[in-house]
C-alpha cells in the first residue's frame, strides 16, 4: 500500500504548500465572522471551512458575494453519514476566479439546517436528494417531496444502518 | 317499366363491380406503398428496409396486414365506445369516396362526375378531418385530444389553399371535369403554366396527408401518435390504410392537374400515369427522409401568412388571364412572380433564424479575433 | 431553403452510396466479426495435459465478483492421489447465473490459475429465468469451444 | 347573455409526459400544465431509474466500483471510469504512467465523440427527422468497434484500473485509431449536415429554451449547456487533469444560450476532440500500463477527496470518503445531467409542447446518471 500524506479534516499541517489558500480564507472569514467557531482544513486541495449550522447561510452568502471568492456556482452538495451526526459538504466554485471552496456543516439528525436553495438554485434538487437519503430537513425549502425515491419509501437509504440487501415492495 | 328496372339494376351491378374493383385496386396500391415507403426510407437512411419476407421483402406489407388484423383490438375503459368505433370508419370512407371520380385513363373511372369532379374532390376531402377529431376525442386520451385539435387546425387551414388551387385550375380550363383537364394539358402540362399552383398544391397536399415536415398531428416524438394513440389492431390498420390512400390521392391529383396525367409517348397511358404518380410519391418519401418537423404555430403561420395569400393571388392571376385572353406564357410569368414572392417570404420569415446564426458566427469570429490580439 | 436542398441532395447521394456498399449486414448470415478481445460469457478452461479443469475452486473470483453471480465448491482431486496431476484440490460444482453476470472480466483478472476466460459466446437464450444458470459442464463446454476456436494457451505465470 | 361568458372559462390541462414517452430519453417524467399548446408550468419527476449506485459503492471494493461507474452515464463509460480512477489514485497518492494517461485521454475523447454523435441522432428524432439518428450511428458503431477491440466490450468496458489499465492496448492500436479518424470526421459531417443549418431545424431551435449565463451558473449547469450560454468553462482548461495540459484545443462557446447554441457547441466539440486524439496518438509515449499496485487489495488510508473532470455532459465530480478499509465509506457523484436537468423548469416556461421535447433533447440528459 502506498503510504500517503492525506489531508484529513483534523490534520492540516501535512500539506504545507497549500497553506496560503487556507490562511487567506481564514483571514477573510475571521474578520467577518467574529465570535463564530470556524475550523479550517483541506479536503483534497480544496480549502474547507467547517461551520456551525446557524451561521451556514450567512457564510454561503458571504462566499457568494465576496469578490475574492465569487462562488457563483454550487458545484456539489454531499451528505455523509457519520452514524451519530451527518456532515454536509458544499463545494462552491467560482468561474471567474477559478477557485474552489468547500464548506462543511455537521448536523444532528434531530435538528434542522437552513436551506441554500435561495442562494443557489442548484441547491434545490441537491437538498431534496439529501432529504431523501438522510432525512435532513432543510428550513425554508419549499418542496421537500421525494426526488429520487418514491412516495412512501420507508427509511433513509443513505444512512449506514439502512439494510443493504433488504427489499421493499412498492 | 321492366326494362327501366333492369337497366337500373344493371347500372347498380356495374357500379358495384367497379367499386369493388376500385377497392381491391386501392388495397394493392396501399400494400405497394407500404413496401415502397419502408424500402425507400430504408435506402435513404443507409439501411436495407425489409428483406426477410419474400424477394426484396415484397411480402412484408402482407405480413404486416395479417399481424395487424390478428392483433387484439383494445378499447380504453373511458373511451366513448361509439365514437371510438365510428371514427376510423369515417376516415377511411372519406378516403375511398375521393376515388370515385378520379380517372386513371379516360376509360378507367368509376363515375366521371362531368360537371362537378373538382368540386366533389374539394368537398369530400374535408370529411376525413371529422374522423380524426372524433378519434382523438373518443379515445379519452389527452394526447389524442391534442392531436385531434391539431389535425383540425392544420387540415382546415391547408384545405383553403388546396381548394383555391383547384379553383384556379378550373378557371383556366373552364371545366370541373378531370378528364377534360388532363386532355387540355396535351401540349403544355400545367406545371409550366401554373408553377406557383403546382408548388402550392404539393405543399398543401403534404400538409393534408400529414407527411413530414407537416406530420404535426401525429408527431410521434411529441404527442406519441396523436389521434391514433389508443388504437390498435384492425382499427389502427384502417387509419394506416386511409393515410396511404390519401397520399396516393394527393400524388394522383398532382399528376392529373399539373403533370399532364396519363399523356406520354410510347407507353400505354395507365403506365405513364402510374410512373408519374410513383415519382411524386417517391419525392414525398424523400422529403420525409430528410427534413425535421415544423412546430404547430410555425405551421399555422406558414398556412395563413404564405399559402393562403398566394393562393388568392393565383386565383386573381387566373381570372385576369382568362378575362383578357392572354397567351399561356403570360400566366407562367405571373405565376413565377408569385413563386419569387414565395421565395422572398420564405427567405424573410423562415430563414430569419438562419440569418441570425450567420450574424452570430460573424460576431464570434470578431470576438476570437479580438481575443487573439 | 438552400440548406434544405443540400440536405435532400445528401440523402439522395447517401442512398446511391448505400446501394453500392450497404452499411447494414444481415444478421444470422453475416454476423458481426468479433474482435479478439471480445468479452462474452465466462467459461472454464480445460487442461488438456492432465485432462481436468484448471479451476481448483479457490473462490477468488467469487469473492471478487461485483454482482455475486457465481458459486463454487471444491473437492479433493482424485488424480492427485495417483500423482497424474499437480492439483491438490479440484472444482466440484461451479455455477454462474448468466442473468446476473455483467461481463466485467474481473474474475479473469483475479484468477491465479487461468481457469476462467471470457469466451466469445454471446448468443445464449433461454425460456425461463432459471434457464440462464450455467453449471460446470456447460461452462467447461463453452470454455472448451473458446479454447479450440482461438487456440487459447495458459499464460506461464504460475 | 354576458353572464354566460363566465362558464366559458378555459381551464388548464394537466398533461403527463413520460416516463413511457418516446422522447423523454429514458424514464423521465414531466407533469405539464398546459393552456392549449402552451406550457404554463412544469413539474419534473425523476428517480425511475434510481438504482442506488452510491449506496451500492459502499458495499463494493474499490476495484469493483469501476463497474458501477460504467453504468452511471452509460454513453460515456470511459469518461466515468477515468474520473473514478483519478479520485482513487489521488486518495492513494499514486500517479499512473504517462502512457496510461495518454491512452486514457484518447479513449475518453473518442467516447466523447461517440456520445455527442448519439446526441445528434436524438435531437434529430426529437425534432422529427429520423435520418440523422441512423447516420450518426455509423460513426458511433465505428468507435464502439474500436473500443471492443481494445477493451473487449462495446459499452461497459471496465478497462481503466486504478493506477493503470487492465491490459496493454493491442499492438495495432495506433494504426487503428489513425485509420478511423478520417472516417469519423466524415461520419460527423454526414450526421450533422442534415440538421445544423437546416432552416426548419433552425426555426425549431434558435431562440428556443434560452437560459442566460447567470441563470445557468445559478442552476449549476455545466458542459455544453453552460458553454452554450457563453460561459467559457471547461474543466479540461480551467483545472487540467490527467494530461490535458499537453494538448492544444479550443473550447467552443455559444452566445445566446438557446437550443441551437447548445447543439452547435457539441458539434464543434467533436472537432476539438478529434484534434486532441490526433495530438495524443502522434505523441503516444512508450512505457508500461500496468498498475503500480499490482493485484494487491486497494486499501487507501483514511481521508477524503473531491475530483472533477469534464464529461460529455458536463462537469462530473466524485467525492470519496475513505475510512481506511477496502471499501469506500461514502461515495458521492456530482452528476452533470442531474444539474442540467434541474434547470428544466425555467427552460420550459412559456414554451410550446413541441419545444419541450427539443429543449429536453438539447440538454442531452442520461437518466442513468440523473437517478444513479
């Protein structure tokens, strides 16, 4: 197995050559978001910021409108089930600046998170998909009807405890 | 008394026989057309067409017919049963009725309606629309309803230029009798006298029989068959039959009215007629193999903004020609003027996007130039 | 209008081209030529030197199959006892559900004994879902056909 | 008499288009609210082909997941395999040999042509012309036969392995590719000439389904759909992956963002792909294509990776979370068709029924990828 200097969210110092991007993001965000607990890391060469749920919406608006980041495109939204909480990754991309910023947000399954579909239209279907697969409620999203699954599907297939080879009669 | 009765009986029998002959003749024609369309379209698309049934797949239409007749005839639950059953019959009867007065040669005709041949054709041709609308509505399917309404709009719109062209031909020839019309074309076929009339008639005819690019009312990629969507088996076969009979009728009328009918050297007249008809039909298939489909609003705009005014212009031209007793080439000139007008109008309206594209490409090129600098 | 006319000329010219050199080939008389590497259904190969299958039933392919379409059991090789073969174990039963098989070729990649090959068979049909299960004899048959058709030889890696 | 007018009010009709409709490109369903022939409102429904590929990947080992990616966008198999292999390679921190990369790029670009050729056929069918579909399949068949002789399968190749290729290409690979290049160029011409500048096709597609650049970015459109709106964004140029930085090619860009521009961009892209193939085949380096991992079980250390690449349909992103086992902990695909399709609502506003089919065709979706 090739040994690898991986850039996990806890371990930033392993990627020193990418530090400038992070520090830039850090200075930009820490002046704007004082008093908010932000964690900076790298997700595979993408500077990523871990944000608490309550300031997620503001941060997204900031990243979209800030001229340095100009993240007009929501490239990807992924939910990851870590059994006791769910992590949502937002990959934001700026076509003008050609830079990518990741935003992560940890959500407990019993809490709700504010929608980003009013910031990027692309968020609409992504959030419906995440709602399908993980059962996370997005506040302010108009239509949370199932997108990929059918009406009346039981359970959340994205979760780790969803049985793999079980079969539901439709 | 008895003599008149027996002559009446004889008349009836001879009419019946000729009708039956016509029916079987048309059935054979339809089979040949089905084969020809599949084969010609296949060849246009670098395919082979039917090959398995008989030599060159000649028996394919018979196999198709047997399959269609043996298939289960499904009637949807919510359908208006009576209308659902009557609609195909209306369509096919109107298609057959048209043929009563169309002559193949001066001798071969069921009943040459001497004073009203063209008039009869114009009148009977419209009945089929009713059948299509009823079929769409009776099958209780939304695609069917849309298709039926599209059929009504399209066919009625294109009926006007069609009838206007018939009228202008009648004005020029001073007769409604098709045999006389063909005989009058012996030196100069009317395609040279009325080129505009020929183009209008052919285009309106394409729209009448719903051939590409006017196959809007059963467009399979949009409304999945339109009025025919719920029909299957023998009922669908009846629609199919009438469609091909109508195609053949339009081709025949084009030949009779504009291409000199059965007149031609060396060969017997019926052979000449069939050669010309099949040439026109192949042209129809060729167009089908090349062009995309118009949209319904573009189709209607084309009918009302181009076809109808031009057909009225044609009628006026013919009237002027007859009134002042001009030489025949005067009519050609006037007609050609109309054709040029068609060209201009088509250029203005239909190719507006094309010009825009050219403009766009020009802009792109200049953009690239500036980028390179 | 010009482009429409051009298109019509193009279809006409392609017609004549097609008449001379048709693109379509009639299928059963003129089947498509299979490329050498064509991956059809998997089959088992036959060791002609020892007159037994290469497969030892080691289950590597079964563990690596993405769709779990195979099952196999192994047994003691009777020929090992009389020392005519080097194989200690030999395949007893082998079954591939060809309906599940996705023809990915992973089983061939992972096999250490060259026992399984992607044959050129691709025209199997059956009248029931159960009919597409292929047992050891069937797999050896299509594998053997592949061997004779292509002159397949085991690579010398083991 | 005037009061009677109130009873003559027209009501909107609900029209269900799909999933068994012939031109919804698979099993997409639209609930259209129409007034006559005009579409007032549209409600898209997807998920009829949802196979849970992402969940299934969590149960497969890393080298088995390639087969699932083959079946996601089943018209661009090589491109999908490439992005997955790149993701795992970055997770493992290995670099495939240069020859491997070149062969991958050649195959991907050929696959892009094959995919766009199919698009030409389907947009023709949607617009009512059936001949382009049959013409375009000639070129597609040529490419697929080449693929068959290389990978053994015409569509689901499973040819790219993590860190290399399954096996070395055939010895006559270079001459085969060089032989079919002029033929493919002819086939492309033949297929698109019937459509691109045809007046009827132009009137069906020009100024239909317009989406502005801002709107397109907002909806996350990528690929030809975004470039048709005039945004010069191509992952191959903006963040060159694999060996795309070695090649010279242009990114065709439309202006108006209508159906015709999207069509035109795709037609031009095929030429650019041919350019790339030509450069790559002429500079094909020697070397080994075996993976440096050999046959070992792939077990990356814990970490996560987000890799994106340019598919025929747009930007595909793969997000893999590894927990150090031999199976991915979470695998998320950013499917380009999914985002492109999400813009169907603004695109279909106030268009005609006939346009809806053409607009859907110009988005060129693959439902296997939308639903995963």
